[in-house]
């Protein structure tokens, strides 16, 4: 009985010591959407801590947590077009740190704020300048989708070398200098007026052509009708219209009926 009691006391003491050791041992919790960079005496280690609870050795180990969630950065950039017009672009960039490379990016660049200041902002400004320079101001307006694709591709390639992935990029607003905007507006108004004048002229030409063609048609119809009315046709038409009664000619002497041959001669004249 004493042995059992002694055993139970020893077990409880061991469990208590274990719990004390556990509570006294430093630990770190890596939250959802984060990765932990493990360091040993300040030196970055290859091991990356995932989400959850991790025990570390006091004094020896420290942990820096970095977010791997998608983050949004809004940037305004200025560039020059191929025809040397000033272009102002407002860009919205969605990006995230590549999870399996958080230790490298922290070692080479630093935390998220350093990534934005030292990498993302300069990269966006440089890429915008390079892509915009390939297009004229008019092409930037008419080929906006192509410009956006060029920026997306160039920026993705550039940032991947810094362990950053591009999720999406939007050219929120592209505008030009005020004199250029006024010139574009004046050009559009002039083009609209020119198209209107061209339409009116074309409409008048078509109407005149229609009248000429109508007159020609009527003249041709009259000619065909005139050429086709031969004596034989007139005689046949007279026979077709005759009601079978001989015309009566009244003279001083006595009523006289025309015979059929005279009628045909008479109608054929």
C-alpha cells in the first residue's frame, strides 16, 4: 500500500515538474497567414516556422514573424510617353511574400515595411516608366489593356527575384498634362465635325444620284413604250377593247354603220 502511494506521489511530482518546465520554457505562436523566421544568436536559420505553437530555447533562439497574406499597395508614378508627353499613373498592386522564402527575404531585405519602401515602390515606378515609354500618348489610351499586361509581366519578373509574388495589378487612373487633355478634346471635336460634314456631303450626293437615276429610268420607260407602239399593236389593242357594237355615224342623209374593216382602219390611225 505504501509502494502504491509512493508511486502516485512520484508520478504527480514528475507531471508537476514537466508542467513547470513547459510553462517556463519560452514558446512562440505563429498565427494564421504568418510564417516565423527562426534565428539562433541573431543568425537566420533555414528552418521556417509554420502556423501554430513552437517551443524555442531561451536566449539562443528568437523568432521574427512575417505576413504572407495578400497586401495592397497604392502607388502614383510619373512617366513620359514615346512622343514625350507627360503621363501620370495611379497603380494598385496586390502582392504577397512567397511563404517558403520568408527567411531569405528577411535576411536580405527586412520586414514588410522594408519590402514596400526598398523594393516594391521603386520597382513599380521603374516598370511604369519603361512600359509607358514604348507607347505614344494616344496608344496608351487606345491600348490600355496591352499596357496593363506589359506592366504586369515586367513587374512580376522583377519582384520574383526579391521573393515577392504579384497577385494583381490595376492601372486605376491614367491622365496627362492639362494642355494635352485640351488638345485631345479639340481634336476629337474637329474629327466629329469633319465626319458630320462628310456624312452630309455623301447624303446629298446619294440623293442627287437617286434623282438622276429616276429621271433616266422614266425616260427609258417612255422610249421603250413609244418604240413598242407599232400599228399592229395599236390595232390589236383596239380589237381587245371593242365591245362588239359598230359605231354609228350620224349624217344629214341617214344613220350609217361602219363595217369591221373600216373600224380597224379607224382604230389603227
